[in-house]
């Protein structure tokens, strides 16, 4: 009888431990699963290099995605299962390329092999394409390319050669247009709209007093957020109603929330970079990250 009782307790506690582990795993994955309360950021708070992390706005916890190397410029797939990012050593032997990372397994694969330097990927809202910038090491101007997430179907986007476009393109909500900033022959920097269907380039906004960079359209298509100097601004989708959202700091890299009501961004204070959040009118600004090191380049998980 004692022998059966002994085996009963062994089996009972073994099952209890398994159930506890499963529940912990489910809770852990829920806390860090990419959702509308999660952002992808770059951080060096654990070591000297840059790694990518999932950061929960609700719990303020980090989940490390990459380990070691130089991993920057993340963009999240619409289904929140994959990240495209730039990785490499930044030299002629190992230039920067675009990699795809599975958020569940951590497995990754290269989609832009070659000797060129690639940067600034942006995943289309329909999930079918990634736009990115690329140039050879002896070139000064970036070209823009479309590629499918599996690395196939690469095509170059031919736009106006009289305009020198900046990196960091973004997408319209319907995945039919690419939004980017560029400088024309008179050195005026503006925000442009390239229609992928009719191959037409049009101006959204030019203001000689501003240098609009890294423009991003809100998911509802009504506003564009961008940086100029050390501040963040918005305009409507027709280039009107300019509004300054931040003042007095060095603010960078704004990114819209899925409901278009909030913006996350990087703020630099006394040489330290952290992630902040605010409403789309610039009010209710709050700091999100408080770890040592720098936290930059937030991308909201749509």
C-alpha cells in the first residue's frame, strides 16, 4: 500500500509541475506576444551592440529577439509573426542586408544577398511586399526596391531622377502608394507620394522652413507624422494643417498606433535615448523605457 501511495504522489507532483510549466509558458507568451500593446524597439541596454526587442507598453517588460551583432531598422509584418530588419557588420566584406526573423522560433533568413548595402525596410500593410533602399558601396544615392517576404520578385522602383530621396520609405494603408521624403534640384526637401499602380510621383508637402524626414501615414489614412530638426510634426494627408507635437528636446522616429490615436517616438535627454508615447495631438507625453543604455526606433505592432 505504501508503495502505491509513493507512486501516486510522484505522478501527482509530476503532473502538477507540467501543468504549472504550461501555464507559465502560456502567460509568458501572452505577455510578450506582438499585439496592439507591444512595440518593437532597438536597445543596447544588455550589451554594447544593438539588438531588437519586443517591449510591452502595458507591463514595461522586454523580450529579446536578436542576440549579438548589429540589428537595426525593424519592420513588423501585418500578422505580427515576422520582423524584417537590417543586419550586418557595416563593411565591404559584410555589408548590411535585409533579414526576416520568425518571432516564435527566432529562426531567420536572408532575402537580399549580394555586395550591395541595404537599409530601411518597410513591410506593406497587405503583407505582400517589402520596400527598402539599396546602393553599392561606391554609390552615393540609394535606389528603392520592392521584394516579396520570401526574397523573390525583386524589382527596382524607377522614380524622378531629379529628386534625391532619403531612406526610410513608408506605405499608404491600402499598400498602393509609397511615402518618402526627398530633395529636389532647388534643394527643397518635401514629402512625396509614389503611386505603384500608375507610376506617378506627386508632392504632398513642401515647406522651405522645414526638413520633413521619415514620414508615416496613420493607419486610418488621415494624417502624416514626420520629424524636422529636433521636433515631431503632423499634417493631414493632403499636406495641410501643420501641427507641431513636441518642443524642447531631440525627438526622432515617430510611429503610429494601430488606432491612429497615439504616437511612440524616441526622445534624447542628456545624451540618453528612450521611448516615449503621446496622443496624436502631442498631449499626454509619457516615458516608456527606463532601463540603462539607449532605447530607440520604436515600431508599433499593428
